[in-house]
C-alpha cells in the first residue's frame, strides 16, 4: 500500500495552508499537483484511491489551517464567544458582539447540512484530475464575473467605509465587525450558503464566499474577513469529525507525516491570512480569476490530450 513521505507531507502542507485561504481551491490543488507531477507523487497522493491515507492526512492539515485562523482572529473569536454567552444568558441580540455571534452561527448552517449529506459522494465521484480541472476553470470564471458585475453596478451598493457618528475612535477591525452586523441574518445565510459550492473539488470556499459577499454589497476587505470567520468553524468541525481516523488503522505509518504537514499548513495558513487581509484592502479578485482559469484549462488540456 502507498504511503506518504515527509517531503510530500511538507509540500502538501504548505500548499494546503495557502490555497485553503487564497480563492483558488485547496482540494483542487491537492488533487491536481500530485497528478501533474506523476510518479510516486501521483501514487502516494491520490485522494480517490482505495485505502489511501492521503485524505486522512489532508484532514489533519485542514484542522491546522483552522487553528491558524483562530490564532489570527483571536480577538474576534473572544468577542464572538462573549457575545454568544451574553446573548443566551440575557435572551437578547442587541450588541455588535451578539449579532456577530448569531450571524456566524446562522450563516454556517447551510454548508454544515450540505457537507454532511454530500461531501463523501462528491469527493469520491469528482475527486479526479479532469473534473477538478473543469471546476477550477469555472472557479476562475465566477471570480471574474463577480468583478465585472461589481464594476458594472449589477451587485448591490457596497457598504461604505466612512465611520458613522460615534465610530471615529474605533479600530479597523471593530469597524469591520460593525459593517458586517448590518447584514440581515438572511443575507448572512445566503453568503454562508455559497460555501456549499466548495464541496466540488476545484471550487474555492473563500472565493465563493468572498464573491457572494461582494455581490451582497460588502467591500472586498469585509467580504474576505467574513469569509475567513465563516470558514473557521466549517473547516474545524469537518476536520474534528475525521481527525480521529488518524489514530486508527488509517493513520498507521503516516502519523508523523501528518504532524509535520500540519505544522507546515499552520504556518502557511497564518502567513496567507495575514497577507490576504491586507491585500483585499486595495486589490481585487481579478488576478486569482486569471490564474484559476488558465490553470484549470491548462490542466484539462494536459489530462485529456497528453
């Protein structure tokens, strides 16, 4: 039976940590890169192979990326936890902290239900290079169309960044939280439901959520922030359900590689979220749209014509 080497685990860990947060699909890249490299990479890192430990190791790396998000947004998660506790205790939703907590919970429900019902089937059937290449190209098209619709005014009016009365002394993170809580629970659920598209390998979770946020009127910066906050419980919960497999037969021979790869994923994820939160203050999805379209079409040509 194939196994993973430590160099493979480090490379895939770094790749997963970056591509989970960049709007380019981590699962898509985790499937395409080994297939493109061929040889023992393709054999060891085949997510659809019977008895392969690769998926279990990937799940561990996902948990590490979720932990990187928790560490980076630790102030927000302290506020969210406090907001949820006080809301339940006082039976009300009045403060920004309380609204943000319930907004994240409600916005996570659609993808949580869909993931439990569809994830295994979709990955087993579509977790192969050719379908992934097609979905990666489609991901690029979605990102491109989002920018075109935003510039063309088809999307809803963007939320302003100018502080309202009494908000002048708030830091940028608190201001962003206030803008996010202007969303209704229904709007939040619609944005959160966009994560369902990421069940298809090649479609980016962050790209789908950021696109949905932009089309609902959020700025790039606020959409990215909301996407990363939403991704944390989704990635973390999915990983926690699967990580125990690494302590059973599925983890035999790969636990060390899983740990090393997860450390790499944590480091890469932290750097990636720090970069992207600043990137989206002034930049757009267009470079990622071009990359995904070209990478998807190029991979499709390679696997169908090569």
